């Protein structure tokens, strides 16, 4: 099973700031094309929040158009830039989305179970896991203790060492850790929000964040304390389930134009020729330094 994760596309209306300044729609279109081109097709795609920039219906309609070419099912999570009701109005046919209240759900159709948590607090940049959300999580994890599980949510539950983002984190992360420690079937906690790839041990499992499909957060470690974005190459996460022996392996896949590989052995007895190697060096290696 292969789970593709993209995050924080921040789609806006055509004249919106995110689109005109950062070209977020164009970046999401490129991410969709990237996912469709993968030789090993993902079984599903999940998008870990900040789907749109201002939570407006028109933005969600644009998001819907941009996701339409995806050749695999897509599962949506809300981030701090989203509006729950507008999201579910435009994606009313997404049957996994609850019709009211928090946008939390499970996906049970594949070997790895997904549990989506809603960390959003309307009007606030930071997130929260209140008693209701954590009780729901505890109940869902208790339902299937033998099934490998990925918990997905927008806000990461740990400090990052990036002061400006740590100022508004996730309220309730200590209680989340207590829940997760009781359920060792959780292979991964996957998040968005940071617009950077970050990995950390958390509550007996591994937690990671996914880059944005568009703009990334500048890596400002202490003592820096600014908020800055940078147009580093976007990327997606590919979570590959290798079975109970191999576990869940997370790969970072850059969405940065086409870079055809040079085949050294093709797995069927064929090897590279010198002329092909020379052509590859002329075409790819030189341009990689530009
Ligand atoms: Fe974001």
C-alpha cells in the first residue's frame, strides 16, 4: 500500500493574493500531475490541511477543479486557513466527511488504517485537541488495536525549534501523547502546517510534517525569530507499507520538474552503455549545477 501526502496548497481565487503572488493553484496542478506520473501509483492521496487560503466557497470550488485529474481517491483535512462548513458544502459527495461538527473520520479500506483528526480552532492560527477530539481518537484506536494505523492532522504535536511557529502550536499535545502511548499500532503521525519536512520521535511513534505544494517556511533556527517564506522546491511524502515485517517507510518526493533517472541495471540483465551515460551527463548532470 502506498499513501501519498500533500499539504498546505493554499488555493485562492484567481485574483486572490495566494494565487497572484505565490501561484498556489499552478503549484497544486503540478503536484497533481506529479502524483499521476508516479510509476508506483499511490492507493490514495491525503491533503493535510490549509486546502485553501481564506476558507471561501469559490476557493474550494477551484480546489475541486484542480484535484479532479487525480487518478486515485483523495481525503481532505482541515487546517487553520480552512472553513469546515464551506469545505463540506463543496465536497458534499465526499462521503467520509461528517455532515456536521468536527471533520474527523477513519478510512478502513486498505491495510493501513487512516485516522484523521481535526485540530482546527476557527479564527486562530494554533490548533487544539480538546477532550471531545481525544476521546474520539481513543475510541477509534481501541476499535482496531491490531491494525497498523496512520494518524493524520494539520498541526504537528511537537515544538519545532523554529521560534516563530512554536509561538502558536497545538494545545493538547501532552494528552495526545498519553493516548498514543496506549496504542502502539500507530505507525506514524503525519501533519502539515509547517511547510517544511520535519521528523521527530513522539509518544512511542514517529511524527513528521509534509512540505507545502507551493511556498515553504524559511528554516530559521534560534536565535532567529522572523517569519519568512522561501520558494524551495515543493515536495510530497510517500508512505510505503511493506507489511508487518518491513513496516511503514516514508519517502520525500520532490515536485520540481522532471528529472529522468539514469538506469545502471534494469533488473532484467540489461546494463547502461557508455554512450547513454555520456548523453545523460550532457543533459542532466551539467544542468543540476545551474
Ligand atoms: Fe499552511
